[in-house]
C-alpha cells in the first residue's frame, strides 16, 4: 500500500473525515478568522471590520463551524445590546503554526505559481 493510500485509510472511512476537516480549515474565510483571533478576544463587529469582504452571514456561518469543531470559543455577555466575543481555544491556537507555515509557503511561491498559470493559460487559451 502506498504512503498516501495508507493516510486515507487511517480513519477507516476512505479519508472522508480528514477531507471534511480540511475542507473546513482551508475554506476561504477560516484561516483569516483564525489569524485575526490570534490577537486575542474579539467582538463580532470587530471581526467583520478586520476581514475585508466577508459578509455578516458568512462570518456567522464560519464562526459557528469553528465553534462546533472546538477551534473557537463564543462568549455572550448579558448586556443590552448583547455583547458577543470570540477567542481561539487551545486547539485553535495549535492551528496557527501550520497555517502560518502554509501561508509562508504560498507567499514564497507566488511568483512561480503566477508564471506557471500564465504559461498554462497561453498553452490552453
């Protein structure tokens, strides 16, 4: 059995669990939210202001998923209007090093990737 086949069989479900987790972590907004929460506890409106282009609905959905997965903690303060704050859990904090490593890899390779995309586009376009 090849190395990658073995990795997909670890959970005994053909890799479905791993794919589902990676789909959540690697979606368009998750890493931006996690990186923003690395600053500490942040209110919902502050998060929305610090992440350009995210809609209120998408921020809400992504935060719910992160809370469900145990990466983010949500605290509601009984005030009028209610104050809702978010922060990373220990598991959420543990996501930062690999996420930053991946972001660093992407930044380092942007010129090569863009050149490859341009070359591919000129061959297929």
